[in-house]
C-alpha cells in the first residue's frame, strides 16, 4: 500500500507541477506567463498576469508538495481548487468526457488528490518525517473545503473583475 501511495502522489503531484512550470516558465511546450495571461484574460480573469502567476505557482507548488507528501491536505486542497476552476470555466460546457474537451481529466486528478487527503500520504512522505499525522476524515474534509473555497474565489474573481474594469472597495471604474 505504501508504494501505491508514493506512486499516486508522484503521478498526480508531478503532473500538476509540470502544468505549473508550463505556465510560469514555458517549460514542457508551455506558453509561459505571457501566453497564460492571454488565455486567462480571454476567460475573464483580470488582472490576467497576476492570475497567471497565482495559477502557475499554485500548480507548481501544490503539485510538488503533493508529490513529496508535504502538508498533504493543504497541497491537495490547492490542487483541487485549481482543477475545480479549470473544470468549471474551461471544460464544463463540453460535458464529462475528455474526448470532447470535457472535465473528465481535472475530475480524475482532483479525486485522486482528495483521496490522498483522506488516506494520508503514507509513511514515505515529508509529513511522516515531520511527525505530522495529517490523514483521516477531518483532513479530507479540510482539503475539500480549501478546494471549494479556491473554486469560489476563482468564480468570484471573474465576476468582480470583468474585462476592462477594476474592482476597488469604494467604486467600480472603467480602466
């Protein structure tokens, strides 16, 4: 079982970290910050460059932490938040199946991350080395809560910052 958890963490975590490196640095045939910012702007996230950095860093750091089994529920929650936003904004309108551009792939990775939050990272993890017993129903629900809050934050950010407008606490002004 322990080797299975290491494999699951490595696959899901390193895939997420790779996506973050694509967005931040243009590695692995990625588009880098400029390309990612342009894509996010087309989806309604403004200021797009800040969201590109946030997205890339969340994928990279959340993925690496998940792969290492470090602060596993937090890492899983970050991964779930990123994937929930991708599924909702980019893939939802295409249905479930990936063959049609649907949300199957983000759902599978988010489900795997959530499963790791419930089961824990296993004995071959940074959490275990640090003596952090971060596993079980409470930690799984915390990861799910972090993921849902991140999803709601992403959805809300698109509403509060429509194209060409910047939200300030005192007023909404056209840029």
